[in-house]
């Protein structure tokens, strides 16, 4: 992948998460663009990104993790 600032990780239940530095959601958005997804909506009030792959919408949720990072839930 070309996105340097995106770390991929799993939790104890093997659920996939991505980590980016706080304020760097654009790096994850770029990663999704490389996979063929287009950002449709950035819902900051609900910590949600909505992508479309040409056929259906996919909602991705994120939350603050520690002080310097944002954790993005699965997919991608």
C-alpha cells in the first residue's frame, strides 16, 4: 500500500482496525481511494466516514485512541 501513515492491526477478537495519527484521517481516505472506494460523506459529529465502491455504501466508524491516534474500525 502507498499510505505510509496507516497502521493495520487486530484486536483480541481478530477484528481489523486501522490506526492513523490524530488529525490524519486523510491518509486512511487515500488508502480507501487506492482500493476503489470514493468518500461520499465525512460525518464528524458521529465519527463516521461513508465510502462508495460504485455499488453500495460502506460506513466506517472511528474514535480517538490514546492522545495522539485515531482508531478506525475494520474493513478497507
